[in-house]
């Protein structure tokens, strides 16, 4: 039976950590260090049962193998890993572009990973990338598995969580409050005399938080019934069209549909037009993200503007400042990038 897990030290991402070794993992797995090495680098040389014992020990300890050890005299990979949920729509494009541009100018290469809105997929990507010892990691959101948190803490690699706020960040934080977005949208639409609401959102933790916050704020103002259609990622025009079809097919008669992205909102506009519904007279529509297309569709889309480029620039500056720190002493980075409501023709 595997021995009692080695307890991770108290290091946080971005701070120097006492790195675990193959010997530590071997003790937990109940095998020899050479067996651990083989299981990680040449899994075909060990049995499946042994490999699983080793991988479980790796998960318990948060061990990160250094595939780049000894390859760089400076101990710098000059690589930054960026994890985003999807590239199926451009809501994260400005952030990624600004971040990549700034890091490239500073002599860093970037690697893009897609998490599909899944903390478990993020964990798998981290398992792959941490062994290459990137100089920094950028994550979208603040929801991570415990295994991911442990591994990032053990790695000592600077981490920036983006597009969200939390009271308990892993390391650095650049984003905005999704709860405040939901509340602000509710108050804005109530002020425009809308009373029958519905929501079309992806099964995305941040989109769901905005939805729940909006519903909570509406309840505070006496609006208790809000039909919600939860759709499978990614956000596409078809997702929006299907979402409106399902809402109306279930008997919902909203005055306004609040969507978790501009892409979904534009799909709603298309479906509304195909049904002869006038926007905003018969159905008002609110998006999120203020994509470049939002002001160009007809009618022009009301939405929530998030300055993705500014977020990317803040992330890049935070990372570069950390990379340049020579004494490992630095102030915590907690940046609220804010948001604004853009009122156009659809409301």
C-alpha cells in the first residue's frame, strides 16, 4: 500500500518553493525512484498498475518533473503558458493578443492551451506544461482543482489569474467581478422598465455566476420568475438561435433576453428576425463582452464592455515585473479592470 502522502510545503505560486524529488514520490508510491522515473518518462517500461500508483503519488504530492533541467544555464525557459477556455469566439482575443504582443517584445515565447471551461482539462494541461518549466502561467478564471492548486504552489512559477476576482487568489490577479456585472445589468434593465426577463447562458462557471447574480438582484426588486436556458459550450450563433427556440418552445414570453456572450446574443437576434419578432419592441436583447461586431449588427447590440486589451497589458506588466524581481520581494498584484454597460438599439 502507498505510504502516507508527503505534505506539500507552504509555498505559494510565484515564491521560491522547496521542490519535491523523485525520492519523495517513490516513498508515497511504495516503489523505487528509478521506477518513478520510468513511469514518468518511459511508461511503456512499467506495468499499468505501477504507472497508476506513481501518477496517484504525483497527484498527492504535487510533484513537478523538470523536463528542462540542465538545459538552460540561466534556468529560464522564456516561455509563458496562457490558458483560455476557447478560441471559438473572440471574447478573449484582445486579451491574448495584447499579452502575446507585449511578451514577444520582451523576448518571451507564448504557448496557448484550451481548457474548454473545464477545471479538469486545465489540470491535464498543467500536468503537461509544468514539466517544461515555463517562466509564467496565465489562467482564465479562479476555479481550479485542488490538484492544480497544489502543483502550482509546489512549482514556484508566477501565476496570473485573469477575467475574474476572488478573495483567495493563487498569486497575481487581474479581472472583474462577475457578480457585480449581473447586478448592474439587472438594475440597468429594470430602470428601463423591463419586468419579464429570461437568460441564455453557457454552462460556464463565470457566465452562471453572472446569471445567478442577475436573478438575485431581480428578486430584490420583486421579479421572481426568470426562465434560464443553459447551453453547452462553445458560444456560437447556433447556440443563441437554439437557446431562444428552446425558451419560446417552453412557453416563455420575455420582454428581454440577457445572454452570457455577444455571440449568443447575435444568434438570438438572428432567430428573432426569422420569427418576425421586432427588436427591441417585441424582444430586447443584452449581450456580454462588446465584441467588435456588437456595434455593427442590426440592430446594434447592447452589451457589457470588458476591456480585454487592458487586461492583457496588465497581465503582461505583472509578469514582467515579477520576472525582473531580483530579491524575490514584491507587492501583491490585485487589479480590478472593471466593466461598463453599453446601451445600444437592442434595449
